[in-house]
C-alpha cells in the first residue's frame, strides 16, 4: 500500500490521533508555562534557587525521552500507563527552554532602564510587571516556541506508554515494517511542529518592541 | 509651596559624615566622610574623575544606595527614615543615555511618575504637552513615537521632561549630556542652563567636565578618591590651590598652536 492510499483509507483515524496529539501537547504546554514562567521570575531575585532550578531542568532535558517515560511509570500518583504519565514527562521536558528564556529575558534588560525605573519610584512589582515582563516577552515566547516544537516531537514517544497520539502509527509502522504506516504518524507530527513554529514565530515578531 | 518660600540658606540636602563602602568593607570606601550642605534652589555640581565617587554620592540622595556611615538628609529627614518610593517620586532623575522605556511612547515615558501617582488622565495629558514644549519637542510630532525613533539629543530632552513631570523640588542629573556628540551637547547645555535658571529647583549635577561644571554650577564640589577635596563657586574654583583642581584646570587649556 502506498502511503497516500493508507492515508486516504485511515484519514478519520489519523485525524483523531492528530487531535489527541495536539491535546496532549496543549495540556503539557499549559502546565509547563504555568510552572516555568513564574519560576523564572522567582529565580531572578533568588540566587540560590537559580542554580538549583536551572540545574534540575537541565537534568530532565538530558534524560533520553523514552527512558524518562519509563522512569515515571512506577512512580505513584504521577506514574502508571496512560496520558497522565505522558503529560508529566512532556512538562518536565518543556520546562528548561521556557525557564531559561524567562530568566535570560528578564535579566538581559539594559541596566540603565531598570535604574531609571527604580529611581522614578516604581515598586519592585511595578518594575516586574510594567518594565521587565513586557521587555522580556518576546524572549519568553521564543522559549515557549522552542518548547512547543520539542514537545510535539517527544509526544510521539508517549504512545509507547499508551498515551495515544500520532506516535501510535509510528510504533505500529515500526512493528509492521511499513513505511506507509510510519509516515501516517510522522508527517502530521512534522506538519504540526512546523505550523506551531510558524504561528508562534509570527506572534513573537508582533510583540517584539525593540 | 511652603518650601519655596523658605530662605535660600535653607538646606534641601545635607550629607553628614557620609561614607559608603561596598559590602560594608571599610577598606574599600567609594565615598569617605563627606559632609556637604546643598541649599534650596542652588545647582551644585559634583565634579570628579571616573571612580571619584560622584555618582555614588548622587545615588545616596534618592536612596538608590544607603550610607554605610553617617546620614543623608533630604528636606531635613534622613533618607533611611522615609519611604524610599515616596522619596524617589519627589526627586527627578536624569541619567546618561536617558534610560527611557523602549516599549513606552514618548508621552507614556514623560507621564511615568504622574501615572504612578494616579493623576487624572486629562491632567496628565496637559502636563505632558506642557513638558514637551518646555524641552523643545513638538507634542503633535513626538507624543506617540517610541524612543528608538528619536535621536540621542531628543531622547535626552525626553529624559529631562520625564524627570520634571511631577514637578519635584529636587533634580538629580548624572552626566546627562555625556553621551551626546559635541554639537548637540553644547546645544542642550545652553538650553538647559536657561531652563534651570527659570525652574528654580535644587539641582545636583554630576560631571567629569570642568567646562560643564563652570557653566551650570552655583557651587562646584570636587571629589577625589571618594573625598570632598574642594568646594567653591565657579569664579573662585579656578583660583583654588589644590593639585586636583590644577589637574582639572589644566584640562581647560587650549592646545598650543591653536589660536582663537
């Protein structure tokens, strides 16, 4: 069977796997952003926490993704077979790019601007919300963009622990030694990644201020 | 307004035996035992080489820094006793390169302190217009632009307007014209010295250029190695017999072979 024929005969299955995949990615990204952006703000002020947080996030990133999924399975509450474990692993994977970019974005602001803000009588909170964050936004978004593209790719491996998504086709195709089946998972995943990159890139350019 | 009516002998800012050392290590003093009274309405110029402690002294006034020893009094109260946010909003601050917010329009930059102070928006708008006129920028042309669309000289004008926005009685200026090309600098210096005379504010002006000091100062305070080594009105300053004064007056000399 040619890949195209397989695609046509299984299009509703592929579409639903794509939606599952997208859901997995969106949930994981929502958690990752909710954790990493505030944590990034926190480590700007807290020197001791900084090395620790960036270190831990880097360690997660170095664990091969398949191994990370495997490690999580036996852990109570977060582990087990299925989507929950997959989401936890994806969140851990996505943390570093967002955390690092948030920290870099917030700290790479011209000191003269921060000096002026303080000297004008802005409080620390006002400086964070009205000066640091708006100026760091495009760099933070670049981190989110990188993390999203990585997550879309890594999420294909989530099928190995029964989380569904486009990886299902890839694993099935590998087992069947069928390129057509592998491509039915790989092509939509690649397209999703490209689309996410393009869209977030457009947003990033729009909000860039300097 | 009561402060304005007080006599010129009244102190706006007072340094009482002030020292400042990094990490409170006495051996590494940036400022050592400075005592100095700055009168209301005067323009005091802090003159000195790089690293002489002049910017540090300036930052002790609006509590960007806190003295390691001694006291800094603003309007009679120690800076460590008052709320730093309130203190800073009552003191204008102009720095080199202006330090404007790149994501704010010119109008928003100028309106910063009034906005923080929650002035009504109509009052803010009219104040911004008035200030832009004051510093020689046409509001219709500049209000909605961003700092990056302005020249260095124009940005510095905005910096002055922003510092004056809430009409603070004290203005701190840290080499405000230092980053400008010589022609623009001379232009702004001329305009600003006329403006300063009209505004009747207490101005503390940091510079390493004796020409600028002579042009603006009612008194010049010369700093060397963190110590106050000379204090005099401009006309007397050049006659002082101190090696650091000689070093600065020597920098005034016209190169030999160049005639008027």
